[in-house]
C-alpha cells in the first residue's frame, strides 16, 4: 500500500490507522484524505480486520483540522468541492461495515473533531481537546460537523460550540456524551485495542448489522426503523454464526464465529 501521510498496520483482529503529519498536528490536506480512503478500503477488504482504531501520530494532536493552507485559497466552487470530498470520506467511515474507534490523543479541532464524530466510538486521552473553531477563520465546518455534532450532543450545546469556536477538554466532552470514555494518554491505544479485541470475538455479520441498523435507523421514523431492524434480524438468523452462537450457549461453550 503506497501511503505518505497515513500509517496502516494490522494488529490482532483490527487495523490501526494513524494520521501521520505530526509536524502539522496531523492536519488533513488532500493527500491525507486520499491516504485515509486507501487505508479504509484495505481495512474493509481484509476479513481478518474486525474493527479499526483511528488515531493521530505524536502526543499532541489527533487531527488539528483541515489544512488551513489549502482552505486559504478556496473559492466558492472549489470550496464546495473541497467539502464534498471530505464529506464523502467521512460518510465512508460513518457507514463502514466494521466498528471504527477514534482514539483521540490530543487536539481534535475542526475537521479533526468532525473526523472523530464520523467514527462509531470515541475514546479520548485526558489531554484531548475538542472544538469547531471554523468561525475564527470565517467559515463553517464543511465535513459534517454542523450535522453530526447536534445529533450527538444536542442542538443547544452544539450551537454554542459552533458559534463560539470554544475548545473543550476531555472531561467536558465526556459529560456531554461526545466521547465514550476518557483515559490517560499512555493507556489510550491499549484501551482502544482491548475494545477492538472484544469486538473481534463477536459474530462479524451481527456486528455489521448493528452498525447498519443504527446508522440507517436514526434517519427513519421509529416504526420504519423497527421494520428494518426485523429484516436485519432475519438476515442474521440465516447465518452459520447464528447457529453456532446459539448452539454454543446451549452447550455451555465459547462460540467460534466464522463471519458466515
Ligand atoms: N492546518 C494547517 N496547519 C496546521 C493546522 C491546520 N489546521 N493546525 C496546526 N498546524 C500547523 C501549524 O501551522 C504549525 O506549523 P509550522 O510549525 O510549520 O508553523 C504546526 O502545525 C504546529 O502548530 P502550532 O500552532 O505551532 O502549535 P500550538 O501548540 O501553538 O497550537 C493549535 C496548537 C491546535 C491550538 C493551533 O495549531 C491551531 O489553532 N490550529 C488550527 C486549528 C483550527 O483552526 N482547525 C480548524 C481548521 S478548519
């Protein structure tokens, strides 16, 4: 895999994807977005990869935003294309068929906060800071922040963060439900790895359908969402893993799932 600004490693049951531009606090330029696309494609294709941990290189930043050097020269048309490009990648992450865990190891600002928002689970180190400071640059978030932040933390808190550009620490992010847990920086990757290991023991198709049901269902009326859930439940019932999971329970042994 030919990557410049992203590291891709496979660990036991998961892929570790690291945004690797520490001298620019891992800011997302176009080349980095393209590398992320390639890395996620590889993780999707590899059946040994059951989840993804996404983090930033160094101890200071997860991702400090879209690259402001690139934003500076945008005009109306190219600015719209720039947003659509990033949105496409972030939607790929949000709808990824395997859980994506953001291990937020420092600044998650602007596009970095939006990247974390597109992930399924967010773990933060104690030094993490979140914010949408785009109003300081005369723009708004362009990678889904105005849409995903209110869906996650509620409209009032999201609007306050968006219009003030304020940064918040990990403890406050936890209080408002922006992150699932806060851990010391030195333990962050290990905790994310533990979570990935736990997921890798579950039935892959059931995990995939959980993600699908939540992602699609949140945009549906409850009744339609439940109807879709029933369909996905039915699909699970047609898998070998369902037979294995139920048989293992009844035989009082550990299931061995095959992803079929
Ligand atoms: N785009 C491009 N470069 C960025 C960047 C971004 N979003 N964020 C940081 N960098 C670069 C800096 O320009 C600097 O590069 P240089 O050494 O070549 O000058 C390097 O990363 C280190 O950043 P620096 O500002 O010196 O670190 P700091 O510890 O003083 O401050 C921040 C850290 C995160 C508070 C500050 O870098 C910042 O405010 N970044 C922009 C955040 C932002 O507005 N993001 C939203 C963009 S839409």
